[in-house]
C-alpha cells in the first residue's frame, strides 16, 4: 500500500511540474504580427501586377504568409474602404520589421509609389 502511495505522489508531482513548465514556455512565446497594407488610388494597374509578383517573392523569403490579398473589400463604418487590402502574417513583430526594412522590400518602393497610394502598418496579434 505504501508503494502505491509513493508512486501516486510521484505521478502527481510530475504532472504538476510538467504543467508549470508548459505554462512557462507559453509565456515566453511572442505573439504573431500582421503587416496590413491598404491601397487607395490605383494609378497604374500594370505596375500593380508587376509589384504583386515581385512582392510575393520578397514576402515568402522573409517567412510571411498571405492571409488576405485582394480588392473585394466590403465597407462597414467610417471612411470609404480602400481599393485593395493585403494582410501578411509573421511569426513575431521583429520578423515583420525585418521584412519591411529589408533591402529587397525597399527596392520595390518606387514601384509601390508609381502604382498606387497606400497606407501600411504592423499590428501585434494575440499570443496563443
């Protein structure tokens, strides 16, 4: 009987320690980040098509994953909806910033400016 009690206490202790370790690891996980771009006026659709293909390669090379990319935008409240919206997910804010500050991304700035007026920002997501 005493052996069963010792085994039960050891199992319970292991579960408690394991649970605390998992909680600690979850607390260390950084939340995801999202780069959101809103395109307003489309000045040159052919430039936008070229930009889209080049930007996709840069995005994927930096670990970004497209969640939304299109012009089917339904306005709800406030100002008029943008012509197109792009939402890109990154593992964390630092990776989103590295993408936006990369030489490859900066090299595409003239195409972005020629093709459309846009507004872009990074928002930190919720930790899972």
